[in-house]
C-alpha cells in the first residue's frame, strides 16, 4: 500500500509513541533520530502517564494480575507495545514478578495454589520481561514450560493440561508467538533452536486457518476476530495476527491474502477504525473508538506496506 503523505502527517500529530513508530517503521529513519523520538515516549503522552502511575512497590493496580486492565501485567504489556525504553524500575518489577508469580510447572501462575500455570499469561510475560531485559536464568523455566505445552496441531491453549483439549486457541497462540519472538530478537540463547521450531509450528497453526477461517468449511471462526481493538490485552484478532507476521518479516504466504484483503477493505479515506474497548478497569483511554484511529491506521500501514498490498488504485498525495 502506498503511504499517503496527508495520512502520515495526521499520524505525526498523535502521541509520541505513534510518532516514534511512524519514523521507525514507515520512514525507516536512522538510529540517532529514533533514539531521541523513543526517549520522548517516557517524557510525554501515554507512556509518561502510565509510568507516573507506578506505585512505590513497583506495581500498578492491586498487584501483578488484578484488576484487568490496570494490573502490573497489562500495564507493562501496554508500555512495551508503546515502545517505552526500559529503566531500573521496569526491569526490577519484571524480576520481582518472575521471582514471586511462577507456578510449580515453571510458567506464570497468578493464583493462590499455583498448581497449573497459564500459557496465555506466560507468553505475554515472556514478551514483557524479554523486552525489559531480565536475566536469562529467570526466563529459562518459562521457555521450558512453553515448549512442553505446545499441542500436536502447533497451537497453544490455556486450558491445557487442566482439561483435555485437542485444538489450539487463537488467543493463547498469538500471546505465545509474540513472547517467543521477543525472546528471540532480544538475543536470549537458552533452547533457542527449539524456540524457533515452536514458533514456526505455531505460525503454521494460524496460517492453516488463513488467520480466521475454519480449516474444515472455510467459515469465519469467530466474528470477534474481525474487530480492531487496541490495546488487545490477551484477545486475538486478525489485525494483531497480521501485525505479528509483518513485524517478524514473514515472507508472503498466499494464506495471508484473505486477511490482507479484509484489512485493506476496512480503510475509509485512508484511515482505519478502532473497536470499542474491552470491558474492565482502565487507567485512561488511549483513543476514543470510532472510524478514525491513529493507532490502528499506523498498524495497518505497517502491515500493508510491508507486503506492498493494496486492492485500491494509488491515491497518494
């Protein structure tokens, strides 16, 4: 998709995190420029507001995983996705959580008994803690757990092994994929070959479903997959999946074509919508839902421009 200059200018009127990502992903500016823009995320806008809400004990909300979506877990996930630079306080709270919130099986288990961990939460916190640079040793048990929890179809399901499940969950699988990718790109080495292998198998699970279609009859698996939320939290949707494949620079696969066509068709005057927020407590609303969202327009342009995908004639200014 050709990047329209008027849309880019509109994006650059947004939050510092959007300006940084526009220059990183769409303009591909040099590191010196990006360094300055990234530092601004912690000084102003959404990132700065979230950082100011961190409590003296390092947590947000009422602790690690309560309540949704103002807990430490989901606040850290949002900060990571905004591109906030790691600092001592962020690094320390990640290590504190890893030392206190693991289950007996080595994954993340924010429950009283800690018998069974949760794949979804483990994948997300691997994503968070790898980004904020915790020590390798603290991540080893998360990697062991996630490699063990992969199902035969390549997917992951947070109901396993508490219940007999035979099919991966899209929600859980995308959370694990993002975590494994962040672990890989941050240079961690423990069981890396197995991590890469697990990631490829999980990608195939999504691709065999064209990201949202039944592999049996071609129907849309869940209409919620065709929403466009941000923050996504633990929820799966097609935009989030496409963003993962674009960020990981996955070669074009014909099984992405349905999802890319769907995304392209959602543009209105070159802008993309934002679905209503998920229910639950929030610190503050990043953007109002509606047909014009800077966040989702940035995400869509990042995706469509990576594969140079467009079903519309070039209307660049």
